[in-house]
């Protein structure tokens, strides 16, 4: 509906009446009261300026009788309630003119002595108006909250007859709204006499008065301020009401036509006002002007000006101007409204059309509701899965949430993604383990050469699983130098068990969210690696390889190793809580395999939960076999070659392993073989291009450098022959065992009798060198009693390579030997390497990594190795291929070391450990087999 604020009085009135449950429409009432005074005027003598005085016209009376309020009044007056007449001061109109006009009506009016149109009181309660004055001829509802007024005036005076008079005056401009009037000057002198035609109590402290404007009045004086404002008043008559005046006529017509224009623009009042205007007599310019002025939305002061203008012509002039402005405002308002409507309707239309299009598409089967599709998809995914109660609750909640959401909202996408994850996870899906031992051992043998210990460990592990029904709750940790096959054997475990395999490297991981996921509140949030792994492998029991676990980082985003702990701990991981998933997932069926180069940097609590399997480096023979059986065929195939095209001869391979690839693992060897085949492929391809046929290429010792360049210079080999003061030690690093040299020289310029140490040595090794120095000082006199070497020399000890940090006590023996060798100026036995911690009293203590150290000694071509007596057991447990070709001596105290190191040829007073050779072992095995069979037969 269109609501136009052009006629506020009418509007407010209408709402009031609705509240009062009146049946009459507001405008009709208005018209009646208007007519009741307007129409008689039109008939009366125009020359009489005081138009209000003669209202005995029959029509007027008739109209008045139609008014319900008037009717009530009539009854009251007719029953002769004289008291009300007496108590109320009234102005009695001169009745002469009335009687002259029509004596019979006069008679009638004599009976109705308080007919409102005839007599007005000369003293009335005053209602100050704060916004707009009331114009004569208009009706307004007026809410009274002043309790004094309600008690004194409304209840006492108005209630008897149901009506009364009030004077309505606009307050002066500087009186604030609600301010009490204390002085007559605070009110404008011209106001409107209002007849209260009805009082409606709204609630305990407010009453609504329905006031109709009767007549212009002027405020003579204020006769009472408290408790109720009362004033004496005088009527004001219109001036120059000459209807025949052309100017007045013209203005009247102008006003009527402008009102018509306004009405045209305002459909709400159109119909009723139209009727009214058709009936209005343009010969009644004074009241027309008042009515028109009240229609406008001008401020109170301007309206007051109209009220104060008694001269009809100038009133018409002013009102005509006001109406013009009003019309213009209406036009602008209309325009704005139209524009708004257009805008809104355009959007509405589009929406409507889109909805229709959707409906049509659906009807034609062109497009099924996307959301329904999605929900269907999610539900079908869940069908064959065994979802835990807790997760199910979350999923159901999210599904119903998705149904409610608008597809264009961001929340929708978040929920959708979340559901994608929740429904894609392999809840309750498990691969059946293959716990057949022969199958497992076959696969392990097929995929890896050697590694007996590891394979045995894995088979044992599977055997336990077979007996207990599952391999649950175990974490394997494969530790060893790079390139020895840790990662690839992890994969083989999955093959052997017939499980899915997932590998992720935790090396360098610093963000805990990679394991535990991001909370869903983040944009682009994702679950952690483990949940991702379950999604990709589509099974709840894959083999998960946590690669490089010793290199796990520590970031500012929390400690990833603590998250790993939660993942690996069998006590916790059946309730693994990913931040994104936000509902627990059972990881206890996952078989975790970790790999590491060293155990040192693995957080202790993590290590405690793992079953460690050591992989040591390979010796040359093993590398040879691995190369022949796995690396060469594999790489040859990758290069697109066959055995007929290229062959790497045994002697070439030996050189390759012995001089190019001496590290414990085989990754470097693999790269070299790859390089050889790449170059070979190029040669073969270019020859084929030239001659049109393939030729066979043999790679032998002599042409090897063509393919892989000159042998790289390695640190193990910086001395072909060790001079006095230089001794070979053995060290164990995460990259495997290695040889290292201890060099000592005297520094003639330095302080006397002191030792200087360089080579990035750690605290333990520094201490160890001090101990060695003290011990050597004491030991020297026992072998060369006259030597004053240590007292007179400043010694410098260095351990190359200087850039590699080194630490540990195991170089103790080596340091002592190097110092003694320097002191005696005597080189030690060639191709000798040693390891062992030394105490101040010269005891040799056991050390770790014996196998790696012995392998390293063998790799760098040593002949004799000294190990602490405490490590004898470790040596005896080794496979013959590890120690074959080495003389291994054990040392209890430094004397044992000295005996071997400073003698040439056969060692007097000691002999190397007698260890079984491969041949002997084989024979022994054969023999025991034969014995067993003979026992059986007997
Ligand atoms: N015993 C072995 N038998 C066959 N191949 C091996 C063996 N050890 C290592 N390899 C191969 O050497 C390469 C490097 O092994 P990898 O598992 O990556 O080492 P790591 O993880 O211990 O650093 C792989 O191609 C692997 O197949
Ligand atoms: Mg690896």
C-alpha cells in the first residue's frame, strides 16, 4: 500500500478509530463534521462575516444528527440536565438573525440550548500544542497524559455530557516539548477552539480526546495555571469573505485543482477525497483554505501563520503557495517510489524466473537437485561401512545441517568438505592379513638380498602375529645408514603381509598440523597425514612407514613428535583425534614402521614404544650381489637396454664398488649404475643411427672411467702409509662406520709441555684427549725410560676432516697410540685401525657400533683391527664375511694395544681372535646335518 504522509491528521485519526472500534471510517466522520459547518455556510448570507453564528439550516441539523456524538449530546440536553448548562460558562449567540431567518428552527434551537455550533464558552481549559496547530474543520485525536487535566477536566467536566471545549494553542518557538506553561506569552495568541466529541481512556494514565476544530479564537488571558491551564478566549472571525471576488475565486479554483493533482499522486486518499472534492463548494474559500493547509506537511509555524491569517484572500494566497510546494514534494516522492518499485520488481522477477527454470529443468529431468544428489552420494558411501556410534552421530548431524544450508553460503562448502572426508574414510574396512610365513619369507627374499637379521626379525614378528591373530600394537623401527634398504624393506613388509602401503616422511616436519590436521575453522583446513593416508589406502589397517623419524623437527607450531607419540602409542591410538575430523578414529590396526639413521635423536618416549631392527652397511661382496641381482637388471631395464646390449663385467663392478662407492649403503652404487646405463644407451643409440645395427657394449675395468669419470678421492684414504704420530681410528656415524685419522705433531713455538686439540671435537672427545695425554705421559717412561719428550714438547692434535663435528670417547686408544708414536718417533703397524675408550689407568673400555666399525675398517683396506676385550662377544656374533680378511685383536688394557701397534710382523705374546670362516661354518652345518640324519636312521 502507498502511505503518504501528506495528511497526518487523517492518518492518525484513522488508527485511533480503529483502536476505538468505531464503525465509521475516519474520512466520513471528517466529512460530516466538515459538511456540518461548511455546507450551511455556503447557503447563508455571504455578507455576514460571522458565518458561524447561523447554523439553523435544516441540512446542518440533519447532518449533525447523523453524528453519533451529537446524538448523545442531544439526548442529554433534551432530558433537561440543566445543571451542566449552568455550571458551564457559555457564550450565548445573539439569536436575532436566527429568528429572522427561520422562526421554526429558532424554536428548535431554543430547546437545544447547548448546541455546539451555537454557543461557545468564553473560558476554556487550554491544551498547549507543541508541533502543529489544529485547523478549524479538522478532527484530531489527542492523547492527554496530564493527570490533573484528566481528573479535573476530562472526568469532571467532559464525562457528564461526553463532550466539552478546549482551547488549542501552539506554543511559542522556544518552549520545549512537554514544558509546562507558566506565562501567557509562551503561547501563540491565535489558536483554535476544539470541541471534544469523545473521550477514550486508553490506560491508567492516558486518555485520548477526539477533538474537532471549531473556530479560530484568540487567547485573551490565562486565568488559571494550576492544576489545569485555563484561559479566557475570544472568537475570531474571517475577514473579506467575499466569494464573488475574482481573486478569491481564482485562488479557490487553483487550490482545488492542486489538491486534485495531489490526490492523483496519492492513490490512498484518491477515492474518498475525490468524492469530497466533487461536492465541495468552491464558494467556501475560508474553510477550504484551512483544510488544504492541514493537508500539507509544512512545519507548525507555517501552519500557525495560516491560522493567524484572518483575511481570507491572503490566506488563500499563502495556502496556494504551500500546496504548490506540497505538490512538488509529492511528485518527487512519487518518482522515488516508482524507481524503488522498479528496482525491487526487477529482482523479484528474476528470482521468479529462476525458480521457474529450475522447476522446468527438474520436470524435464535435465537437472536433479544438486543437494539431493550430494546427500544421496554421501549416504551411499556410508552403506557398507561400519561406522562407530560417535562418528555416526557427527555424520548424521552434518547431513541434516547440509540439508538446511543454502548452497551458495560458505558454511555449505565447509560442511560439504567435511562430509566428503567423513564419508570417504574406510570406517571398519580391514584388509585380511596374510600371515603365511613361507609366503612372507619368499617375498622378502625376492625383494632384498642379504639382510638376514632384518628378514628374520620381520618373520618372527609375523609369526607372533599369526599366533596371536594380529600384528597389532607393534611398531618396527629400522635403523641404519642411508641407502641400505630401510625404506624399501618397509614396503616389502606390506607386500609380505598383503596390506596396503603408505609412506610419509616426517623428516624436517615442524608443524604439528601435518599429523593432527587443522581445525575446520581455518580456511582450506585439511586433516593430517594419517587421516589422508587412510583415505588413499581405503583401509583401516595399512602399513604406514614413518620415514626419517630421527629427523623430525621441532617447530613453533607445537612439537610434532608429541603428536607422533599419540599416533604410535597403542594405549592412545585407538582413539586418535584429528583436529579436522574432530571425532576419534581407531588407528590401532595400522602397522607402523619407522626408519631412522640413528637412534640418538629419536625422542626417548617414542623409542620406548618401538621394536628396533638394526641394518648395518654392506660389505663389498654384498654390494656386488645386490648390484648383480637387483640394481643392474633394474637400471638396465629402465634405460631401455637388455643384457645383450650392455654387460657390466665383474672386474668393472669390483672397481666401481671398491673405488667409487665405498659408503655403507647402495644408493650411490645405484646412481652410478644408472649413470653407466644412461651413457651406454646414448652410445648404443648413436652407433645404431650410424650403422643401422646394434652392437654389444661391455663395460670393463679399463673403460669404466669413460662412464663414471675418475674415482672420487675419499677421506678414508688420505694416507697410503701412516707416518709417526698418525694412527687410524674407527668411528661410528649415522651414515655408517668410518675410519678417521688422529694426527699429532710438535709445535716448537708453543708453550712447553702442553696439548692443543682441533678438528671440531665435542666435549667428551676433548676430555678424552686430555685423558690420553696424561696417560701417554705416564706410559712413555715404561717403554722409553730416558725420554723427556712430553716435558719439553708442545703437542698439537688434529682430527680431520675439520669441518665434521666429532664426539665420543671411543678414540681414546687411538689418541694414546698417536701420542706415543710421536714421542717415540716410530710409525705404528701399517693397515692397523683401532677403537676403544681409555681410562686414566690404562684400561680399555668397550664401545658401540662394532659391526659398522669393522665393516668400515674392511672397506678402507685395513688388515689389523684392535677392539676392546669387552666387545669380543659382538665380534664373535658377526657373520664371517664381515671379518674375513682381518686380524682382530682384543685389548683389556693399553699394554695389549701397545703390543700390536708397535710391533712389525707377527705379534709376540698375543694372537688374533680365532673366528670361524665361511667355509668352516658351511662344513660344520653339513656335518651337523649329517649327524642329525644318522641319528634319525639309528
Ligand atoms: N638388500 C638389498 N637388496 C636389494 N636392493 C636393495 C637392498 N638394500 C638396498 N637396496 C636398494 O637400494 C636403494 C636404496 O634403498 P632405500 O630403501 O631407499 O634406503 P634407505 O631408506 O635405507 O636410505 C633402493 O633402490 C633399494 O631397493
Ligand atoms: Mg629411506
